[in-house]
DNA sequence: TGTTAATCGAGACGGTACGTCTAGTCTTGGC
DNA sequence: GCCAAGACTAGACGTACCGTCTCGATTAACA
């Protein structure tokens, strides 16, 4: 599904039916492959076009920048995960530890690591992409997380007046920072400690 | 002071006295100017060399990459701030709020914002630079912050067994993340709320 | 008209109609100007591209080397002189003296001298260029000269079994050598003496 | 022995005894090796200095240009051949054929061919070197050749009033031209034909 | 014999140009 | 009118050398 302004929505698409779905898929696929192979900074539009068997203009026609292509390429992967729901065993601490440990594992997996890092670097430098990132990737996941926290509020495990946005940041930002800047090792124990500290701040 | 492997320490420097201090200073100065003028992604080694009145080889001789030059350029600025000491009024909450509000203000200042963002993007993508970053920029400041937290521990305002590294991350990572990804506005009130929440987790 | 292997013939041209005639002409024109201004050894592809308002790649795309560009630049000048015919008054000695005196004059003219010398130095060092030189520049002129010698044979002024290739060399090589190595002054009298000696060797 | 203006003569040498003969020999030796290995156009002063274990300045101090070094390097080889004498069996035709066949063989030997060609290209482009070339390399050999022709004059095999300089050019220039421009194959038969034609022009 | 000044190896310096790569635009011809 | 293909201008990349300029460290002549 389209992401960039040029093609923001399948229903609004300028020339419906004229765009080659074949080319679009080939471009995104080539982009994913190349990011894995050479890394984001060495990725070039030339190489994408060549790999995809596509004219460069076809890329420039539909995407604003290299970052936008990469964004779409990996957005396409996470799409379909729309109905994200976090586990809810009734024990918020156990559930959060599980989720954060999963995140730690994801960050450790080089297959995911490279493109996610690329995406984050690009997002850091491009406010427009950042907005896309929030709307299309972060927001749905964050909403699911907040829903789990609300459930904990109803269960009396978290203060009723807690700022859930801040709570999410307290939970995820330290992990994110360690990963992005490689400032310290990311371990399951770290995830646990993080959850324990944050819950201490959130309990009634 | 030197940062890159090629010139790791003035005392260990390969050919002491042979390197032109004049050129080194001109390069770092030109780099700072150009980052401000055109931004990091549009910064080129060619332009730095031209602006500094220096041969390109002189840059390649002493720095590994564009990122390394930028790093040194801004490192040189923060140097001299070696003996960082945080305010200590005896009230850890008030002191932390002041410090975090100052950080928020710094991130809001476009003069600092652009190069720091550039540096962070570069550090995110280059493990070697990341190590330099931790050692030379982050470590001294973090140590000062931890010293203030230790003082609070002695005053009984923070638990004696608290993990201070984690405490620092809880305080700063959410702020860092909001700034880097522009995921939400950075306000003094946010800084206050952050401090309040984190202290709740750390109190005895 | 094309010279280099990459574009050997307008009819065989790889992508007919794709190459920019405008750029090609600008490049050859700029080359001629620059050879005159700074001389061949100081001629650079960078400068040609800049003067022609052309990307460097456009030069590298269609020519193998600086020498090849220079070759084409001056080949383009002599083209059109395809139907060279030497004077034929019936007196072979007078006619040859006239032609060799003209060659002497040409070598003395600094406007022609510089590029021809550049071309000869390049041809001396590059067998491929040398082949082009023979085919496209030397051959037609040599053929015209041999035709005049054949006419003299028919008139009984030159032996019927004379080796005309050798005859040409005897006539022109001494002149060429004096010019190239500047081993002695080139004068009209020298041209006359040369003709007289060579004809003595060729007469029946 | 010195060649360039900076060191024109051992007796006039500015600081007699100060110059390192060791360095001079190493430079010329390295130059010969490198010309053979990479060819003249790819020869660089940097490489010569590195190979010779010499500072670049030591080369620039004593030679005007790359061409001057190469010139000296190969001049040193032919020196000692001062007292060149051509064979004199009494039969000028046989003797000249032998000498020209030897020249043809020399031009065919790749060991000699490469540096001589390099030297000729350089001499063609540098009038000052050309003068050196004439004085130090060509003159002695030409004098020996003319001496043989004079002997033939005395023997009545060549006209007494023949211009011997022109005679030499008629003999050697065609051969030189064929070799330099690779305009036709150089064979012993060609040498013979050349001698026969030229002698026909010179006989009484 | 010790002084002193030129030469030496070494290599950093400001530069120019190389030949390659990519950006982003434009043009052609096929579908 | 989109598409693949690829030529175009533009300009940065990182490398190779240029010729000049310090640096000490020899080193040879003179004092």
C-alpha cells in the first residue's frame, strides 16, 4: 500500500490502474535485499532500479527520496500486523517482561536489526518521514501497548491517573537508546529490570 | 584533542610536531560552519577542504570518514567541560528538573540541534564512532550525573541499592527519543513529569 | 564522424539517435581550443568537460582516453579533405618541391604545429590510436601522393618498378624527423634538396 | 655523468663532493626498472623515489623533470660507447645494410624498444631535452656514420659533393618513422631496399 | 677536530586531475 | 501515458602525484 504523498492512499491514487504493481513490488523487494546486503548508507537508487529491472524514473515518479522507498519497503513487511494485541494474563509485570524480552530479541536479530536501524537513522533526519513513521508504524503498536496498560489500570495494577504515553516512553526509550547508540548490552535481564522500575513508578 | 584512531592521543601521535595544527584547526572550523550552513547530509569533504584551504588528502590522512571529522569538530567544542558538576541544592527533584529543563532548552536551540542530530545519526550507524562518542562525550557527563544521584543516595532521597545507570537511562532516554524521532513536543513540563515519575521508582 | 571503437561508425552506432550531437560537438570544439591555449600535456578531461558544459562521464562514455578525444577533435578538422589531389603540371620535380615546401610551411605555422605535434606524440605511444591515424588521416593523403607518383611513372619520369611506399617515406620521413626531433632547421631549400635526391634514386 | 643544467658537468658541479653518488645511482637504476615495468607514461617521481629509497627532493634538486631523469637513466647506459666506429669492409652497400639491419633488430627488441620510445616521445615534446639528445646521444653516433660515408667518398662509392647530413636522414628517417608510428613492418629486407635506394641517389 | 652548512631520507602540505559513482532530469521507443 | 532503458549535466568520491616545504640526521669541507 502506498505511503508517500505522491500515492498516499489506494483510494486517492492519481492514476488508478496505470501504475505497474509489478514494478512497485520489484522495487520494494530489491530495496529490502540491498539494504540487507550493503547497508542503508551504501544503498543507491541506481542499484535499486538496476536490481528491480526498472527505470530510475519509475522510482522518482512515485517516491520522494531514498528514505521514502526504504520506509515503504519495510512498512510493507509490517502491514497486516494491524490488529496487534499484547498478551494479557492478568499479570501486567509478567506480560510486560515478555513483551520487552521479545523486543530485545528482535533487536539482537541481525536480519531485523539492519533495516530497522536504517529506518531509524532516516527518520531521525527527515521530519516528514518521521510523521509517516509515527502514523503508520508506531501508532498502531503503541495503541496496543496502551490498551494493555489500560487493562492493568482497570485491574488496579497501575494508577488510574497515570500518563500512559509517558509510561510507554519510560518502558521503551531506555531500551531503544541502548540499542541505537550501542551504549550498553541489551539483555533479557535488562528488560526485566526496566519493567520492574517503571512499574514501581506507576503503581497506585 | 585527537579522537580518531589515526591520531588517538597527542602523546602517542605518530609524527609528533609534523602535523599542521593550523590545518587541523581550519578543517574543524570549516566543518562546523558547513554543518550549520548546509546540514550534515549535504556536507562534503570537498567542501570542507575548499573552505579550510586544505588539500583533501590532509583530511583523509587524519580522519577515517566524514562522520569522524564532524565528531572531532563538535567534540572540540565540548572539550574543556571536563569538570562537569551538576547543581546540588540538596533537593534531588528540584536539581534534576533544572538539569532536564536545560537539556530540553538545548534541544530546542537550532544552533545546537542541527549538529547534535547529525552526530547522533552518524553515531547510530558507525559502531566505532559510537565507542568514541561514549568515551569522550557521554562518559564524563554521565559520571557527573551519577555523582549527583550518589549524593542523593547519601541523603536518603534515593534507594541505596538503586542501579544508577538504569536510573540515568530512565531519566534521559525518553527525552532523547522524543527529540530524535520528534515523536512528541519537548516541554519543560514534560521534563518535570519525567523527573517525578523516575524518582517515584527510585525512592526508598 | 566517429573514430573510437565505442562509436566507430554512424551507421553501426550502438544506440542510434541516443547520443547528443550537441555534446559531441561541444567537446571536440573545447578540446581544440584548450590544446591551442594550454598545450597537449596540460590538457585535462576535467577542463574539456567544464569548457564544453558537459559531464565528465559523457567524455568517458564515448572516448577511451585523452588522446582519443584529441585525435577526433583534429580528425574532424581534416575531414572533408577526402578528395585530396596533388598538383600535376607534368613536371614531377617541380610538383613535389611545391608540395614539400607547403609541408615545411605547415610545420612552421605554430597554429598547426602544436596540435599536430601533440597528436604525433600520442600516436607514438598508443598503437590503437596509431592504427586510427593511419586509416583516417594518413591513408587518404598518402594515396593522393602515390597517385601523383604513378602519374610520373606513366610519364616516364620515375622507374616503372619503383616501390612507391618506400618512395613516399624517402620523401617525407626526413622532413618529419627534422620537425619532430627539431634536429635541424626546416627550410624550403631543404625540401628542394630532398626532392632532388629522392628523384635521383627513382629515375629510370 | 650529469646531463641537466643543474649539474651540467662534473667539473662545474656547484658543490663538488657533496652530492651522494649512491643516491644518484639508485635513482637512475630505479628509473630504468620502472620504465621497463610500467612504461614511461605511468612512471612517477614518487615511485622512483620510493623504489630508490630516496627523498623526492633529492630528485627535484638534481633534475628538471621526469623526462630529464629518464634521459639520464638511459644516457648512462649508452655512455662508454663514445668511440663508436662502423664496420668498414670497403663495400659501403654491404656495410650500410649490416648497420641498418642491426638497427631494425634493435627496434624489434622489446627490452630496448620501450625506453627508446619513451625517450623519443619525451624528446619530441621538450626542446631542451631534444638539444641534450642531439648533443649527447645522436651526435657521436651520427659522426661515426658520417665518417663511414666519408670513407666511401674517398673510395669513390659516393659522390664527393654529397650532403652527408641529408644522406644520413635519407637512410635513417624512413626506418625511424616506420618504427615510431608503426606505419609498416620493419624487416631486414626493408633495410636493404632502403640502402639500395639511397645509394642510388648518392652515387657519382 | 670540531663547526657549519648543504644534502640526505622522510613525508606532510596545498593542489590538480584522475576515473568512478550516484543524483535527479530528460528523451526515445515499445506497449 | 506509463514503462524500461539509458544518456545527459552535475558534482562528490577516494586515490595518485605533483612540486614545495619542513623536519632531524648525516656528512664533508673548512676553520
